């Protein structure tokens, strides 16, 4: 493993995150390769492994937790909701992926056809319209979408570059038929993951997103701070933050205090025992 670059995700501003109703969301992120030791940027590919899991429940209490079940429930408007795969981007001369990444989802509700188009049955439970309120109770859902991803850079001078490029990526397909949405796609296996990520040329970039909504609050909710991409150093450890260090030191300080207090109390007990013994003598 020759780590010559770091993989970063510069912020794209407030418009990068979109949160709408009942699982409808979007998260756009940039991927940029930067040299760490004066090495020039060279052509190569940024590879991302994605694991997406979705669990939802409708108003009757029925649970949907497979891609097929959710696709059927949403009339084919939400697909690949439980899937694991690899995708990749070539980079431009400045080290940036030629396209930004986008995690997203349509509303996880039933859909009806109006004017030849699918329309989600989403309603505002706080609407003044009694009809909207009744429809919301009928079509309401709740659930959680979890996306875990890890990315790295493979330079074209990597001895295994050609082998990685020729692992059997699907590059000719309609974007709607695979979860990579038009990018080169490869199904996940642990063996391929180890092969790629153990031979990378950059630090890792981890990006985890969790979106929730409930019967009481149909608005898609995301912890934006926790959902920021995190750079992982080559050794596989997160960069420590001041907050983490403080918490860590406080934890060990408390342990040390308890240990010292226990030791001190033990000494006091022994002292009193000796004193009592000498008095009896």
C-alpha cells in the first residue's frame, strides 16, 4: 500500500442537503484527491463502496425491509433500498471526481398515477383540510434509511490498477437499472473490498447517513453534523478531535481518581486496624 494522497470532501454549502417528506432526501458531496507529500496529481479512479439498508412500516403495521418489497409498495419509484455495491469516478486534472456523488431517495409511500405520472401520496398531518388529515392517516409511513460508504483513490501507476479496472465492472446499462445510477457498477463481495482497499493510494473517506421519519413527524430528519464525510488516516484510525480527546482524558481521569480513592481508603483501613490493635495491646 502506497499512500501518496488524501481523499477529501470539501463542503458544497447548505443546498447540498435536501430533506423532504417520508424518506425523501438528497445529499450531494464532492470528492477530491490531494497530494500529501508533494506528489503530483495523476490520473486514476475514486472507488466507493456503498451499503444501503431501509426498514419502513405502513399505517397497517406491515414492515417492509427488502428491495423487492419496497419497490412493489412504491410502484417501482424506490428501488435498490437494500443493496451493497462498488462504483467509481475518474478524476479531472485538479484531482476532483468528474461528477459529484449523490445519495438520495424518493418518498417511501404509495404512489398513484395522475396525468400519466406517478405522484406520491404525501399529505400534511397539520393541514386544515379534513380530507388531507384522513389521507395522511391512511397513507402515513415511518422508517429509517441508513447508508454506509467508504471511498479511496487508486492511481493509474498502481501495479494493480489495470486488474482493478478489469474486475468485471458493469459500464453499459440504463441508469435506472442499477443503484450506481450510471456510474461503473460492481456487486459487493468482502474479497473484492479487501483487494481494492488494501491496495489503495489514499487515505479513506467514510460517509454515513441516517434518515428517519415517524408517524407523528413525516418530515425526513438527518443529523447533519454526524453525516459529514470523515477522513480516516492510512492506519485506519479516525483523526482525533479536541472534543474526543477531552472526553477520552476525562474518562481516564475519572478512572484514575476512583482507583486512587480506593487505594487511599484501603490504606486508611489498614492504619485504623493497626492503631486499634496497638490500643488493645
